């Protein structure tokens, strides 16, 4: 497994942010999905496919954050995949809203934040990978 040779401050920060954001996402999404009626009522007009995506993505956030922390190359690809999938869900949410579906304004804000945050995480992780120096001997597989 090829790893980043040096963990820069930005890579360190995004790994902690990804794990923390993932744990909060799992907690908040799980409270609505598996909680009582009061939790669902408090959530208002949530959009089920967005809620399920975000809840399940929370586990990927934690895994990605841990992978970035350990400097695993696969974590960069997972971060890029999360950013792309979040953007696609945001587009689907936009179609839901455009077609007259019920929603909460806080969902627009949350999805904007998620899309922005995961794009930044993916870019920082990618840049960290670009600065990677391999520890393999010359001629070895990369």
C-alpha cells in the first residue's frame, strides 16, 4: 500500500473534520431514521432519499477520514467519490424541489455545506497525494 510520506497540517485537519462530520451525520440521521415520532416531527419535511444517503454516507466519511489520516491512497478516491455522489444527490434534491416536493430550507443549506466540504476535502487530499513521494525502489510498482 502506497502512503503519503508526510502528513501536512491541511491533511491532518481534513481527516479530523471528515471523521467528526461523519460521526455527527450518523448521530443526527440515525435519530430521525430510527428515533421516535417526536424526532421525525422535529425534522419537518425531510426528504427520505436525502436523509438515507446522508446517513449512510456518514459511515463513508468516517472511513475516509481514517484513511486520509493513515495516508492511504484509496481514501483520496473515496473522498472524490463522496464529493461527486453528494453533488448528484443535491441535483436530485433540486429536481425534487423543482417538481413541487416538500422540503426544509435547512436541507438546502446542509446539502450546500456537504457538497462544498467534500469538494474541499477531496481537493486537499488529492493535492496531498500529488506531493507524495514513494518509498519503493526505482522501477517498482506505484
